[in-house]
C-alpha cells in the first residue's frame, strides 16, 4: 500500500470486469514457498504480508466490498512455538505500520476467530484496530485469526445453547438463519 492513497487510483471501468462483493483468500503455503527458494519459513510469512498489502490495495482500487483473509487457523497451534511467536509479532508489526493507512483509505478491520489462547496484549491490539476502524464504510477487511470452521460452529452452538438455557430462544426456533446469525461471519456476504 505504498505510494499515493489507494482510493485515488481507479481501474478501467469499461473492461466489463465483474467485481465480487466478497473475496475470500486462504493465506497458505508461505512456508513451502520459502523452503522451495532455500529460505527460512519465516521469510515466507513476511512475503505473505507483502502480498496481503498488495491485495488490500487492489480490493480498494477495484471496489471489492469485503476481503476475508484466512491467516492463522486454530489448527496452526501445532506449529513450532518460535514460528507461532513470529506470526503473532508479524501481525503486531502489520497493524502498527498499516493501521493509519487503512484508516485513511476508509477500510474497516474485523478480526474473526476466538480470542482464547491469545496473549492479552494481542487481544488489546486486535480490539484497538477494530475500534479505530469501526465506522469506516469502504472495504471490509476481515482477518480470520485463530479461526477454524469447526471452532466457529462450536462457538455458535454454545451461544445458541446459552440463549435456550436463559429462556430467550426456543429450541424449535433454531434454524439455518439462527445458526448463521450466531457465526463469526454473521452479516457478511458469502465469499467467492
């Protein structure tokens, strides 16, 4: 996202290009990419962040409504502790270096996934990024961090169970819409 603000650059609208409402990207293979080039796995993660910056700028330029990037799954906790620490510090550096640029470009940041298991300082950073961009109306940048689909479904089921136990929801009222509304992704269009 270097150079001039991304909002000042516009693609050729006469190309007939169909812009998705919601683009989903799985950031996978950074370590393999680095290994194939004789580099450390961590260098692959750094390149992944550079690619993410370029992708965010392209989404801003082309008017994509929502970009969801799957960055760290709940299954990634099996990685070596030093690699996990590096990834978390990379997230910290990304937020520190890019948050103001995202704010200037009207990007709303939303982090989905569980906060359980994360260091309190990382949770504060995530909460701060979300709060500072909450009223932005441009690109919705959704980062799936410490996220897993099974964990998301389990969290939604726990939420619905608490609602039933509290008498606020009838078990018969649990349908696809109720489940959808309890997911981390509630209110987002389906990614392509």
